[in-house]
């Protein structure tokens, strides 16, 4: 019988871990432990999650659908094949935010963490290819701010993506007006304008967002995750898209 271990940081789901070995049949039976899902239940606000994002240290993010709220479905087999996972590998999932996980793979013969390389040929269906100039894998330890949003009629019709104050404050973007680089799901960099309303301090992405939205086929109800990567005169954000909610 295989065992699952869970560790959790006090008062925060960011950094919470679950650890699981790969057993025969793992391509079709791998699931997030029930006890772990209970840890993040409050963050889900009672909604059954439809998917997760898996992050490896070679700057790749993989979209994996969840079946029944826990079992890995579409995207999991591609993730395993791309990373050459096999029975006996031990996986540690570290929660970053809103079911985005940093994944560490341990080799059963050496008990050492596997190092992924940007130099190997990429296979499968990664969510995005990183721009080398902005490459630094987000992890629970680095705590790169993330923001999850379901696109509303306001975002679609006005061509403006509003960012919550907590996100812009933790990213160092509060009350800033500047150009930003937004990395889409194919690794293409888009120039957009960050603005804020002086009346209430509300930050939003204005100029360039409409073009980004149309080119990436973003529509009402699509789930988007923004992740802050890098500060400077032109800050860098990445955008992860999840499947549209039914």
C-alpha cells in the first residue's frame, strides 16, 4: 500500500505540500488526496475545481484537468511522458496559489531531486514556453504574487483587465502607470499599459489588453491566472489560461 504525506504551513495554504509515489497505473489513477483538498477547501469557496497548473523548474507550466474534483485527467499523461516519469518516482507537490503547484521529482535509486533542463528537447503539450529573459520558476518559497480571475462582461466589453489591490501591492505595482510585458500561453511577449484610477487607486491593464484578449481567444467565463515575475521600468507578468467553466 502506498502512503501519502501532507505538510502545511500555519495559517496559509501557500507552501502546503502533498507527497506521493508513482505506483502501477499512475497515468490513469493519480489523484490529489482527500485530506489535502480539505486543506484548500476555503480557498475554493465551495466550488469543485476543474484543473490545476503544474510547474517544473525548467520554466514550464502544464494545464491538467481534474475529474471528479481530484483525479488528474487530460494533460497528466503528457506531463508524465514529457518528464519521463515512471513507477517508483516520488513526487512532491508544493502549493503556490489557487491550485498552482510546483512539482519536484525524486529518483527512487538516489533519493535526489531531479533537475529539469531548458536544453532538452521539449515534448508533450506545455501551457507555455518562457522567454529566457524572464525565466525564473515561481515557487512557494519565492512567493511570486498570483491572481486568478474569471473574465466578466466588464473585462470583455471595456477591454480593461482590473487587478486587485492586494495583487498590485504585493507586486510593487501600486499607483504605478507604466508599460508592462505580458507573456501569453505560447510564450509571446505583449506590450500593455498599466494604469490606475486616482479616484480610488484601482489598477488595471488598459492599452494593449484588447489585442491580447482577441489574439488569445479570451472570452466570457474563461479562467485566467496572472503571475507577477519581474519588476523594473517594464514589469513582467505571465498569463495562464484554464478551460472555460461549463
